[in-house]
C-alpha cells in the first residue's frame, strides 16, 4: 500500500519545491507533475509530487488526514 499526503507548495526552484505538511517543511521533486504554482497543493509520495490538487480536492484530503490523525491520537 502506498500513501500520498497533501502538501502546500511554498517555494519552487526548477524541478524542486519546498512544501508544507501542516508545519513540517520538506523538499520534493516536481518531475512527475505539470503546471505547479506557489500556493497550490500537491499529493506527495516518496519525495515526489505525484498530483496537483484542485482547491476542493485539497480541502477534502486535508480534512480526511485531520480525521485520521484525530483517531490515531485518541488510540494512544
């Protein structure tokens, strides 16, 4: 199973971007996506942006992740 997480693009430098995963910043490669822009959300898997998300898809994905993290936190 693979898991891709949504992240907001903060900076773009050629084929690399700095993205934000809810406060955690990471560099990702942009080789697999087109039409990326600062401020947009992408799905990231294994250090690569694999899909540019629409605003609606980003919102839904972020809400799903928030729900999952809440459930995992309650299990501790």
